[in-house]
C-alpha cells in the first residue's frame, strides 16, 4: 500500500516542494521517517499515531516507511504532521489515494503561494485558511477543523467551503502628532523621514519627546501597497504573528528592547527564524536608547540596511529574508543624559559623552540619513492649550509624496524601487540631479563636512524627498541646503561642545 502527498519546506520566505511518500508493507511492525528529518519531524510518529487513534483509526501492525524527498533537503518543524497523517490514511484506504494528488498539504501564506505556483490546491488547518486565501482567488483551498471533516469531504458526506480572506482593521486611536508640544524641527524631520523612507537619529536629553515622536511615525505613514502586503504577511506568517489569519495594511512597527540578542534582532537560532529587522520589512524598526544595545548587535544591522535583506548562513544552507526597513533611533547625548546643558557638570567626568557615543560605530551612523538634535521642551510649550499639526494632515502630504515617487520609479522601470531611500547608482544621479547652485553647494559641503560617498548619496536622496514634498520635478539649492543640515554630524558637534 502506497500513497504520496505534496507539502513544502521553508527556505526563508521561499517554499520548496517536498514529497511525503508513505509505504505500508509486510514485515515486523515499525514506523520509520527518513529524508533528513529533525527532532520535531521524527517525533511526529507519536503525534500522528495519537491523532489517528483519537478518530478511531489504528495503524496496521506492519512496516511503515515515510520518505521525505528530496533526501538532501533538511526537514524542520511540526508542519509535516498533517501531510504524514493524510498519507498514512490514504495508504491505509481511509479515502482514495488520488484524492490528494491535486493538493499541497501544509498551512500558511508562503505555502499557499508555493502551492499556487505548482498549480495545486491547498489543504491546511482551519486556523490558516484565511491567510492562505490571499494567495489566489482561483485556488482550491480546504481548511477543515479536523481530519474527520476532510475524510467526509472526500467521501462526499459533507462539503468544505473555501475560506474567505480576512482583513485586520486599522488600529484606532493611534498616537497623534497633535498630542506633542513644541519640537517643530523634529516634526519636520519626522515628516521627511516618512515621505522618503529615510533612516532617522534623534539625540536629546531625557523627556524631550524622542520616543513620543517615534511612536507617532506609524500615524503618518501611508498603508501598504497590495504587492507589499503579501511580502510583509509572508514573513509574519512564518513567524506565527498573523492573528487569526487576518492581514492588515498598516506598516510594521517593531521596537525591540535594548537587551535583544543578535538572533532576536537579525534572526537565526538553531532553527533559523526571521528577526526583528525582517519583521519590520517595509515598515519601521525603532531602537530606543541606541547606545545601550550591544555594539556587535548594532553593527550586524549594517548589511541589511545597505542590501535590503538579512542573510543567515549555516554550514549546510543559507537563508535570506527581505529586510528593507526604515531605521529610527533615539539616544541621550551621554549616560547622564544632560551633557551640553549650560552649567551642567557631568558626574562621570568630561569623557562621559565620548565614551557613551563611541558605542555607535561610524559606519552605522553613516547609514542614517537624518541626524537631529531634540532639545528639552520649554515650560511655555508644555503649557500651550493645543499641540501642533495633527497626523492626518501630515499623512496626506506624505502619501502624495510617496505616490509621486512610486509613479516616477515605475515609469523608469526601476523594479523593486518604491521610494527615494531605495535608489542607488545611476538611477539616483538621474532622478536627483540638482541645479547649478545646488551642485556647487553640495560640492563645497562635501569637502567641508568630509562626507563619505555614502553620505553624499544619502544627502541627494533626502534632497529628492524634499523636492517631492514641495511638488517640484527638480532638486534645487534650498533642498540641498536643508538636506545637508540633517547630515551636520550631530554627535560630533555635541562632543566638540
């Protein structure tokens, strides 16, 4: 007796087809799983045996062999339980073996997309049905609540309806910029960062409002585009973070604690999983108290920020997760938090600021487009009866600027480029060419500020965003000047003071 079931193995967000080949033959009773299974897959023998016994189907006292092909691909996780169980049932004659030929058996959105590419339907647990339904409108999907329901469906005793895709409602009562007092220059920088997807560093004393500003960034970001929605949801599905299979259009906002390990931030572990930087794909990664993170962990972000993907390499395989994030960071000027204030004498000595800020490497700082000082809020601002401009008004300007960028890069055929922060090389030179006055100013500033090549290009990106916010086709001198003001080496000026 023989049956074959198609499932998938996950390689990052990619899914590779795996054939579960089940044979029940004469011989001494045994249950063997081969094909590079890990501990969780090997233990599925007992889980499957218990599940089948619970529905009144005992395994025959024969030699059972389950082969997971291809044999050289490592098989990890408990998601092989269902295809193994169905393969056993088909081989034992519980339903016709050919009933499974047209389906891929596994759960989750990445598996559904892989099944659609294989031109097969999908059999998945009921909890995964809603997210799997997003893969294709035409794909057949069966999401039974239990194995008996699936058996009855194949026998014609009941009909399983195709699950409907569910949308997670946008969070209400998001923190609003109108709740802030003062900090007009920081609000401006936040709007620019949102409009172009730029990285942002805020430096200021405790209580200045740095964390409040970052927490209000999601309220001014545009929703995910349809193609972006699937990318983000696939990663969150792998991490098990799609609540009830519902997909939302809001951009991710991840804020890990400064005690986060390397594996937690960039991904990894014995069974590699996406880290915070991958879970923030096409959204915001907020690192509060930046110097309190381990320097080695922070420097691990340099490659994802540059390439837009996180690569986890092991001796026998390599996994890549898309990680195109907007990095937003906040920090105090020193451990005491009040360095630079008139009349303040640091308790740690004159080198406190230098030691504290040296925990952040120069190459990481060079990848941050906007570096601003956030001063303490005055009593006059705090006593004001109303705050500043609400998030809705700012979001409208940001959405218009983002739409302008998306239209531009689609018109140029720039695949994968959605906003100004994604541009590089010849494309950046083409879209961010400045007028003569702007070029002269940029040339002078590059020499006086000793901008690196990366710093030069990131200044151009910010200038292009400023022009988009102004609704102008070309980058002018005033855009270059404002962009340079955000590359003014904030930390170096404070140290010199």
